[in-house]
C-alpha cells in the first residue's frame, strides 16, 4: 500500500527537535513501522501539484489541520485506490466528508489529541486581549514606557461575562480553566449539557443570538460544517457588545473574513485573537494580518510537542489497524460504512 502524509515543513527545527513529529521531515515517526510492514510512505509538504501526482496511486492519505491538504470531491475522484483519510489532529473539514462517504472511504481523526493544548491557548489569548498584552510587549521592544497608553485599555478578567460557542471536549476544558477567574460563563451548543455537567463547569446554556450581545468575551470552539460556515457574519459581529473580545481557535471560515476586518477597523470590538485562518497557510496579504487590536498566531494551538506525540501515536494506531484489517477505534471515526458517524459532524450531514 502507498501512504501519503502531507505535513508542514519543519526546516532546521526538525533535526534539532526530534519530538517535532508533525513535520514532513519526521513524518509522525511512522516511516520505520510503515516500511517494516512492506508498505510505502511518502511525506511531502506541497499541497498542490506534487500531491496531485500521487493521487492515482494512494491508498491512505494523512493530512493535518495546521498545514491542510484540501481533499475535495474532484481530488477524491482522481484517487481510485483511496480507502482511508486520516487527520493527524482534530478537525477534518479539509476533507469533503460527503464525497468520502459516497465512495465508502473511511475518515478518521485523533479525537482528544489536542483538547488540552487548544484550551490552554484559548485562555492565553483571552488574557492576552483583556490585559492588553501585545501593545505592552511592543512598548518594551520599541524602547518605550508609556504606562498610561497601555493601562487605558487593560482590564481584569474577573467578573466578565464569557460566552463559549461549542461546548464539546475543548469548550468544556476552556470553561473549567476559566472558572478560577470568577467569570460568569454562558454557552451555546446544538446539544445542551445536563444539569450536573453545567453545575460542575459553572456554565449556563443560552441560545446563540441571545448569548452574543451579553458577553464581554466569546470563545468559538465548534467544528466547521455547512451550518457553521460564516456563522459569525457581519450582523452577528456587530451584535456583539461594543468593546468585547472574540477568540476563534476553531476554524477561520466560521468568522466572515471581510466583515471581521470592517468591525475591527470600526473599533466595535476591542480585540480579536485565534490561530485559524482561511485559507491556510494564510497568504502574506491576508487582511487579518494587519487588522488593529488583534493577537493572531499561526495555527499552532493544537500542535504542542505533547499534542504531536498524542496525534502521532493515534495515527500509528489507525494505520496498524488498517494494515491488519481490523476496525479503527470508534472514537476516531468521522466517516465509516458510507455514513458520517461522528456526533460532531453527523447532525450537519443528516438528510
């Protein structure tokens, strides 16, 4: 079998840090195992023509959310031998799930591999915005000491109203990590938590369009589906409280690109942060790079060294099961038996 892994370029860091498993040079630590089983492993960084060259002969394709290979219906049609699509990480929206289901291609991702890493990143970025950290840091780099300019836009997080849009594995961990800050937490999800879960997290349910205007901070933690694509459009962005903060570590397309730039330039929001863009990698001219009052990072929240070990181990487990003709772990499955089976996606693909 031929396994193709599309991964980010590690450069000099790949050799200096062997734990950097998610890069093409280190290939998720899979090469020895795959070749020992008598199969071929191709690791590449080109998500364009080089990937297309391998489509006619690929059996298994691995991609990541951080350096995504967009496997469209057209690409699936060019891959007659393709039987398994794997996401090294969490979030498989870079695969056309409907087309994969029609072809009976199994799609899996390493559920839970990034939840701690992303939740920590969310809390970091909330504090970065609320405490006005980026201008403070820049003041030091620029040789200044303008306390007034910085303090005029710095706040305590305590007693703020925080809204969590998407109360899955990551959203729940965000709520748990924010609880010691004594914030008021509300959440929206297509599935409401039960009362004991809400009590443990200190979070109360609220419909989305009621939640948005109430919050000082909103964290987006939902998957990208046809229903959530562009969910935070111009109307919803302007319905946020003036001076509020928005953090998006879910997917870039959940927030309307041009509408966000307009809202930020108008000064309606006090800050925007996150690490997800569309497309990815974000081109140098992406308008979010130069918005005022942002604290964006490349898509790194879910790929700490610890997370890379978790998703590399999960991919190894999936491949071993596949090579040996055994079913993959149920928790990993997104598409199986010609159907979208993951609860995170299935509601959006129900006919």
